[in-house]
C-alpha cells in the first residue's frame, strides 16, 4: 500500500501576525476524530499567522483526508481569505491553501516539513521554498512543494491560485539518521537569504518588515518535533 505525506497550510487567523492558541487547541482535539482509521495527522507547523496540518495517508484516502482537514479548518477559522481562494474551477482560483505532497519513504511516514510566512516578502519567498525543494531532490529524497506556475489542484477540495504566497515544503526519508543531515542542509542553505528568519513553531511575526519567517518540523509516525531548539543548541555548541 502506497502512502503519502500531505501538508495543508492556511491562514485562518484574525490577525496577520499570529495564530490564536484557542484555534490550535480545538483543531488538535478534533483532528483525530474526523480522520479515517489508519491515518495519522497533527498540526506540524505554526508559522506567524499560518497553520500547517500534516498527515500520513494511504493513496486511496487522499481526497477524503484533504476534505476532512479543510472542513475542520473552515469550522474554526477566524479569517477566510485563504479558504475562500479555493475554487472548483482552476481559472477562478485565487490566493489560497498551500498544498504539498510527497511519497512516504519509511513505514512511519518520517518527514521534514518547512513552512514560510511572509510580511512583505512575497517577491522572494517562493525562491526560498524552491531552494529547500532543490536540496531535498539533490540528495535523493522525495519532495513536495506548494509553489506552482499555475493553479494547483488539491485532490478532493479544489484549486488554489498560483499567487498563494506562504509556501510549504515536505521532504520524506527512509532512515531516522537522515534527519539531522537533512535539517542541517536546509538550515545552512537558507542562511544565504537576507531578511529570512528561522523561528520556533508558534512564534508570531516579530521582525522588521519586509521579510519572511520559517519553521522546520519533523513529522515522525504522527508525532511532531519542532526542530528549532535542537538546531539552535547545535549551532551554539559549534560556536
């Protein structure tokens, strides 16, 4: 049975800088109740005002899982601009949900999820996400990225427009030992960008605009580890 890692990123906040903890608490509590048996899912990243839900899903359940997750997001949303940007017709799709999918490489769906949030950095953020994609592919990993040249289909949900500007990247791997190497490569590669800040998941936008923030999480058998603290500790140890 082929399985995939799906990541749906969306701004459902009432502000442009953070996510109300009340929203994430309700979604986390209800998420396991709405999914088909055998699917593991969690909030993997909270980046500024964007929330990412990642799931480990059999191929035949992708459409059902996407619909269920989007309906849950609609239920608890306090801002609907991204959700309303999704359309059943590609030519009517606007800025909306960021969607990335990659084939699982291990029986546990082990993966890294990188999520970006922009505050005036819309002209450079796709380049940042595509660099992460390139790093994954260059080293032989399966990668999914939400950046697209035209309308992007979210199976079971509809189409999201190319102007969607808070990208998500998913990289899957086979061995747990690949995780530190891959995380280090991503962190090091993204240091090349000015006005890009690596932050702890759940951090509000606390930068001098224009700029971009990003979070990086490990999704391991349905469990989520924010990689920010571990990478910061490692860097401090080297310095």
